[in-house]
C-alpha cells in the first residue's frame, strides 16, 4: 500500500510540475494546424497526403531528438524530491 501511495504522490507532483505536459504539447503542436489537423479531423485524403509529402521533399534535416534523457531526468528529479 505504501508503494501505491508513493506512486500517487509522484503522479500528482508530475502533473502539478507541468513540464511533461508542456513537452507533449510542443512535440505534437503540428497536429493542431495545417495538414496535421486535417488528418486528425479526418479531412485529409491519401491524395492530399501524397501531395504534401512530395512538396515537403527530404525531411531528414528537420528531424529532432525525442529527448528521452531529458524526460527521464524530469521524472527522476520529481521522484527523488519527495
């Protein structure tokens, strides 16, 4: 029972901290406008996606890190501050 209580306290502190929510919002911001929003809303056709991909061209230059180590650091920081 103590483990569950500690887990609940950690979860509450992670929510209050807000850094993980901000990360998720920033990471998936492209899904709230443009072609991403059209996909979510079910308005984008395969032809639309093909056209978008061909216009976009090579995207390897725009790839970014998932920043897993940063996220692990946030969780560890919160967990071990209790």
